[in-house]
C-alpha cells in the first residue's frame, strides 16, 4: 500500500494510467498477433499468385521456352523451378497452412500444395542422429543451375543443407508452393522468410503508444490538479475553522459537485457562527440580568436580624454571584476572537509553571524541546491554566509535560489526588458539575473550569481527555492537531 498515492489527484492519475497501460498492452498483443497473421497471409498469397501466373504462362508457351521463362521470372526473393514431382510435402510445420490451402485452391482454380520448412526442420533432416552433418546432395541433372540469389534454406531438389549458425534473434524458414502442369510436371516456387523467436516487438507501435501515454498523463495531470484545487482549498479552510480561526467564504468554482460542496461548507460556517453567537449572547444576557436580583436580595438579607439565617442566605447569594460571574466569563471566552499567531509551546508552558511556582504552588514543567505552534496563545494558556489549578486544588501538585507525535503536540497535566470514578470521567466536563466526594464547593469553584478548558481546546481543533493513572492521581491529556510550522495565520495572509 505504500506505492498507492495518498492524494485523490495521485490516485486518479495512477488509476487512469494503469487502465491505459493495460488496454494498450492488450491492444499491442492483439496487434502483434494480427500483424504476424497478416504477414503470413501476404507471403502465402503473394507466393501462390506469382506461381499461378507463371504456371499460366508456361501452359501457353512452347516447351522449349519453359526453362528460359522460369529463369527470367525469378527474383532475389523468389526461386522457381520445374520438376517431375512436387517439391512441397506435408510436414508438421505445414499444419498451420491448412486453413489457407482451400482458400488458395478456390482463388486460383488449381490444386496448390504448400509447405513450410523451418530451420529446426533443417537441423533434424540434415544432421543424422549421432553422426556428422550430411553431405550436400547433388542437384538433379534436369534442373539447370540458377543465378546467384539470396540464400534459401531449401535446395531446388527439396534437400536441406547442413545447419548453420542461427540468426541473432530470428529463425530462417522457407515457404514452398507446388502447382501441377498439364504435361505431368510441377512448377515449384520458393521464398525465404524470417520467423521471429516468440512475438516480434513492433517498436514503432510501442514508441507511439508511449508518446500517447505521456501526452494523456500530462493532460490528466493538469486536469485533475485543477479539479482538485478547490477541494484542497476547502480542506485547508475546514482545518482552520476547526482551530477557531476566521475563515472567509470560499468562492464557489469547479465542477457541479465541488460547487455544491463549497456552498454547503459556507452555509455550515454561517450557521455555526450564528449558533455560537446566539448561545453566547443568551448566556451573557442571563448572567447580566441575574446580577440585579442577586444584589437586591443581598441588600434585603442584610436587614434580617437572625444572624444565623442571614449568614446562610448571604452565603447562598455569594455562591450564586460566583456562578453568575463564571457564566459571564464563560460567555466572554466564547465571544473573544483572539488573533492566531506562532508561539513556542515549550516556552508558554514553562512560563505558566513558573507563574504558579512564584505563588507558592507545587507546579513543575518537564523540559522539552522548542515546539513552534500556530494557536491563540492567551486562550490556550487559560485552558492549560484551568487544568493546572484543578490539579493543584484537588491533587496538591501539578506536573506539566509536552511531547510531539505524528498527530501533533500532546500536553499532559498529572496530579497526585484521589482521581475520579471511571464512570464519571466524561460527566465532569458538563457545566456546573461537581463531584461532592472529592471536589468540595469551597475548593472546587462552580464547576466551569473543565468546561471552559475543553471549549477552548475544541475551538483549536484539539481534544481533552481525563484518565486515572495506575500509580494514582488524575491525568489530563490535551491533544492538539498538527499544524504546519510555516503556515501563517489566515487573517494575516
């Protein structure tokens, strides 16, 4: 699977080029086979037609002129001679000529005998088993010597010479056709051909196929790249939106499917923005409106003469006031639009740990390498600060650590407290949820610290998870998404 591209652009190119290569390879095999068959048919038809034409001339010519006519009809690629018997004889190699034999007989109106003799046949017939190559048999006395021609595999009398060294990449073969003459003789025609060992490679076709594949690759590459560009822009904007960065509406361009996807993304972004704004406004309004009746109740509580009752009422009102202030702070945090910028996470966490240590709290940070990261530093610092305060108040100490893996930065905050029951690890992220057994109201606030921290981290595209450590204590693990260190904030581009 490592050879498969990860991008849609690469996979489309691989699929299309793979399909092209398969189809072109199949076409090349079919073309090569048909080309070989066509060459065979051309050789057969040419040989038979030439021999038939010479036979018709010989029938009409005087007997004394036959030898002269046959000699003049020869060419460097064609040998002709007259014999008392047919030079073409059945053989195993001739079996592939049978489909053409009836067609040739029908076309010429004559009885034509065909034979194919390969070099392997020559070696078998010219070299006796267990002995040296046979001597060249003498030519028949009634066959006059022919002029120097291109060497043929088969002699005029049908005998085969001793085998010579084979060609570098092919095999010599001869086609022989014999046509009966009216006086009882036979006209024999012979032509030499080269049979490829295996299938011949048509290099011009291979070259043209390669050029066509290269052209298609370039065209498809440019086309799919332009088609994928809006999707890449959409993916980048979705990542930025997940980190809480402002994203401008995307232009709706490309194919119909891409346009619909872009339009849906823009509408989703608008709905999310309106939803968050309405929720934040509602929380702020509720928190603000509760201040007035709480203040009024507190003034009236001061008029109660029973000190014990007055103390309980004032304590309840103070708790309500704290909840309202925390709610307003939570709403303000959601409504802030801090600008994203590149910061060093190691320096940010080290500074946070030093500030708590200066206040006398047991907070340490394990030294880590510099890790530049694109984020909203004030909001991210507040989220980690809430986790540290939670660890100090309920575990006595906090140990901060930073590492980086393939998924992005990972921040952990460990404490030595009693932990949280496993069935309630997710419940504590809900607003105003407090665990009475281990999170008292006097030290645990109003139960919005973890909610605010998770809200901030989710706005960065990250995750916050709690787990009980085997050796005791609670671990808060923050996982942030990987962001290219060279990427500038969207609002600064």
